């Protein structure tokens, strides 16, 4: 009985990990394609430093609001 439970949990955990990996890879691929198209069209893209600064600003704003 316990072996079946462990096997079922293992199978479930494996499927969850596979789904999470698919989501991450799909989102990275989609984001890369969108960024490439936007750069090709000449849309100015923020640097990684500017994006990080905006995220820090949002977390600071969230701390102030809460």
C-alpha cells in the first residue's frame, strides 16, 4: 500500500515538474521572440539595470502601501 502511494506521488511530482519546465521554456521563448520583434521594429527597450530599478521601486511602493 505504501509503495503505491509513493509511486503515485512520484508520478504526480514528475508531471508537475514537467509542466513547470514547459511553462518556463515557453515563456522564455515567447519573451525572446517578442523582444526580437520589438527591437527589429525600432522600439526602444530598457536595459536590465533599468528594469531592476523599476522592480525595486515597485517593492518599495508595496512596502509603503502595506
